[in-house]
C-alpha cells in the first residue's frame, strides 16, 4: 500500500508531423499526461497558426452551443451520462477531423431551420402574451374608476391620463392639479394596496405642459396602452382574458414542438457539442507543443507506473516512428504535480484531504489514515446504538438511491457523495454505543461492554481516554513528519525536530498525566514525588551515593534509569485496562535466562543489571501483575522535558538555513502541543452533549394521546456527575413519555449534533493532526484528458490491448525508448 503520491516523471515525444493528430488524440484519450509548455522550456520555433479546418471547428461549436443553450440541453447531460451504458453510447471514429465536422454540419442542416422557425414563433407569441397581460392588468386597476380606456390620451379639447401615485401624495396631487388648471379638471382615485392609488386625471389641452411637470414631480407612473385598445375596462378585461387563453394554448403547442426537437435531436446536438469541445481542447493543446515543418515535440508530466502503457499507446498511434524519452528525476522537484492514488471507495475521504490542501510531491498523503481515525473519532463523539443505527440506515438508503445514478446538485449532491462516509460513521457510532451502553441517550437499556462514561467514576475516565487518544494522534503526526524528513534526506532535521518533539511531548505527558505526581502541582516540588519509600531508597542509592557505590560498571548504572523510564509509557494504558497485563514478571525471568547463555558479555554483569532493573521498576507484584513506578519528577523533567526542548531548539538552529524561522516554528510546535492535546477533550464534551440533549428531549412533555408509553423514573445522578447544579434533573430509564418529542429529538440530534460531531472530527484532523506533518501546498495533477460522457470511440485505447503490444514493442524498440536521469 502506497502512502505517498504517485512517482512522477517527464515524457518527451518527438514524431513526424504527419502523426500530429494521432499523437494528440492518443495523449488525450489515455488521459495520463499533463502537458508542459515546450516553448518555455526552450526552443525558438513559433507555434503553429490555426488552420481553416480548426477555424471551422470553432464556428460550428458556437452554433451548436447556441442551440444547446436555447433548448436548455445541458441539464440532461448528467442524466444521460449515468443512464446510458458505455456500449450503447454514440460510437465515433474521430481519427480524421473531417468526420466530426461532417456530423456537426449535417446535424445543423436539419435542426437549424426548425429551431429558427420555432424561436421566431415563440418570440412573437410571448411578446403578444406579455402585451395582453399588461393591458389586462391596467384595465383591472382602472376598473374601480369606471372609465373607458378610449378616453385616455389627447382629444380635441381635453387630455386624459391614468396611472399610479403614492397614497400619501394623492391628496396633495389633487390640490396641485386644481391650482394649475384653475379648477378645470376631473380627478378620480382609489387605493390599490401596497401604499399606492390609481388615479385618472382629465384637463384642458392648454394645461398639458404644466400638468405633466407636476405629475413628474410627484412620481406619477402613467399607464401606456396600445393605440388599438378601445372600450370600457370590463370589456377589455373580458377580451384580454380570451386572448391570453388562446395565446397560452399556442405557447403550449410551441413548447410541445420544442420538446419534440429535444427528443429527436437533443442527444445528437449534445454529442456534436462534446465532439467539437474535444476537438477545441486538442487545438488549444497545440500551444504547448514545439512544431516545425516536419516534426512535433511534446513534453508532459505523467505517473511513472504508466510508462509502459503510455509508450505502447504512442507507438501504436505513430506506427512506432516516435522517439520517446522518459526522465525520472528533473530538478527542481518542487514543480512536480501531485497525483493522489487512492481507491475510489475512499473518494469521500480524499475530498476532505483535498479541501485542506493538495499534498506536495514529498509528503505523505493522509487519506488512508482517515479511513480509521475519522469514523473512530466520530463514533466516540456520537456513541449511541439507536442514533448511530438510524444514521447508518439513512446513509444506506442514500447509497441505494445513488446506485440509480440520480442527477443532484448543491448540498444534496454533497450528502449523496459522502453517503459512504456517513454509513461508516454510523456503524462506528453503533459500535461505541454498545461499548458505552448508550441507547437513545439512555444507559439503562443495555449494559456497557466496557463502562458507562457518564457516571461518577466513568466521566473522568472517559476524559482521560480522550486525552490519551489525542496524545497518540499527535505523536503519530510527529512520526509522519519524521518519516517525511528522513525519506527526503533531511535526516539531521528529522532528529532535531519531530524526534525531539516526540521525546519532549511524551515526557511532558508522563509528568502531567501520571497518577504518582498527581494533578496537584504542589506535589511536583516534592523531592521524590508520590513514590514509595522503597523506591526512594533505591533511587537515592543509584543517584546520590555515587557511581562507585556499586560493583556495576558506571555505564550500566547510568543506563539503568533508562530501562524503566522507557517502560513507563505502559502506565498510560491503564485507563484502557491493559497496563496490568502487559508487564508480566515472567518477562524478567526470561531475560535472565537469556542473559545466562550470553556468557560472551559476562554473566554477572548482565544478571546484576537485570536484577537491578527488576528491583527498581517492579516494586510490588499484585494478583493483577507488577506495579510500575516513575523516577523522581526532577529527573524526569530534566531528561524527559528540558533536554529534548534544548536539543530541538538549538539543534534546529544549527541545521537550518533560515534560523529565525526554524526557531519560531519549533517554538510554536512546543507551545501548541499543550493546546492541541487539550483540544481532544472535545471528544468527551460532545459525547456528554449527546447524552444531555437526548435526556432533554426524552423528558419534554407531549400530547396526552402520546404520553405515558412507558413510565418514566426521575432519578440517577447521570447529570449530577457532570454538573452538581443539575441535581434532581429527571432522567428517563428507558424511553420518553412522548413519542412526538422522541421523533423531534432524533431529528435534531442527527441533524444538528451529528453535523457538529462531524465538523469537530474534521477539525481534529485538519488542525491538531495535519499541523504536525502535512503542508498541503502541492499542485494537483491535471492531465490532458477527454471528458467523454455521451460518446465512445469505436477503437478505444484499452489498457489490456496496450499491454499485449508491450511485448511486441520491447523486442524492436532498442535505441528509441530509454530512461534518463535528467534532461539535458
């Protein structure tokens, strides 16, 4: 299994110009090459000019695109692509561009007249329909005034207008009209709602100019009617209603004709658009080539594991006349694109990683780690048998629906794409629900397989577990950073940065988290911490009496503390119930037996060392196994915290080029270790929120018809253990007193809390985990590929067929196909 991006190389192809189209077509259909601009890499030959045939492609594509937009065909592409099997797609042979042009021209010759005629008729009918609706609306507005519309406009002696004005201005407008016309006017108005009045004004022609200025000043909106509109408002309303009905019938018939065109020619138009778009992309790709009168040169990035397939395809396309050079390493390596190689089944996880950033060529792709850590974190935050099962069931139904290849967009599209991830998260929620005994937020239905996290003893235990998970995740992140640096040859930096950070982090964790030192900071200043007198005596013996106080050599006395200090991390496993089983006292007897046969190293030396370690490390042996103790806190602080801090800061300065930036970065890592570790307590917090929210909905009173399904008891100090202020809060023993609130609560919990748990799980990965090793500053591999959704080549570039050709090519390709370490 590969955890890094695909290994990339550069392929350089030179062939005769006669094979230009076949070469472009081959690279386009294989879809494994990201083109490099050859002219920027070197050379002085100008790019080829666009030919007449290529200009025809652009012209036809514009015409086809215009018809596709007019008919609204783009929305059918995803549906057709999903529903039509590849074998039943439109078969094409585009080895010659003339065949593509011929298909497009024939299609346009048959479709264009129909669309032109239809569009003109639709335009005329739509314009007339809009006109009739406008007249009808004006007539309905003027109907309360009881006037004839043929009265509007200029007469022999009188001019009349109608329109609307703000209600608050209607009275003032009447007064102004009266003043400027000297009382020679007719003014009618009535309210039409929305703060406006409809107004009819008639006055002598001699006052027209001054009245129009007044109307403009008052914001009067005049009705403009066609000159052929005559009759009373009632007559016009009746007439326009009849006209509108006829026009809508005509419009429906034209829409039926439009749908007939779509059914008969829509698929073919989309096929022509796809083929012409592919041709346009191939024409645009030529700007990356170096083209002379007789040759074509192409460079491109590609995955090295595709070199044989790609070479066989190029040989097939160019009749084995092309010169192919493959380069494995070209400086600068920072320019290499990143191709993430992950199974399609984990595509949702990969999208989450890409949302943060594309991995650069030199770092680990964390997608595969998401497969385990993401659902585990979600399950710990959302541990519930019932809610997890409902979430998994909903996700499963979405997956079944997705198998039918629906066409969805927006937020629904994201949910459908991530249904597989939601299903796994639901399954892990069920698993942790059984582990912690949670069913609809209640812990009285199932006995936990492990323990109940929300009891007086369990809540702190679960909080400790959350922090331990955080320590493991952060340590793993630093380990991945160590791997990145070591693999890329930066070994000094790997030692002084992530390795020393791990050393410091685990040392600080042991001090802060140890039961012996306790969380009481005053105990830290005790000379020996909370340690038994027996161990104190032993430590004093080996550290204060002096190296000469024993017969053992000095080097072995110095190494002794490291023996049991390195075994101490097993103490952190005690919250998991494993610490007492791992350190078996028989281990030391086995080591002693091995030491007895290692006479070459000295029997007495090794045996006394092992006895010393056993005496120091294993002070008491109980029925559960040995009890391991830590050294004094001062010693662990010096060797486990201060020493690695000193090494990481000053070592980084010594090996880094930019010392200030490197020092600041390491200091930031040291400071963030604490905050990022504490951040993992959100696992406990969100699990507690789940319980509290479930309890709230379970206890809400519901309608009498739904009440008392099962009697509810008011007890348990479930919430009291979380917050003493909540003492006495009623907690259900099995189910709610109202099915209605149970349903509402489930919807809220799945929708709101499920989303919050998902976002916090994502945050723990993006911030706490990724910040330790992942930069995400890479450039995504964008291959030159043909996006075929509706068409299929009659003779596609099939990998199985190409693999058969590789054997034939190998026997006669000597001198043409070669690998180089760099481009000259």
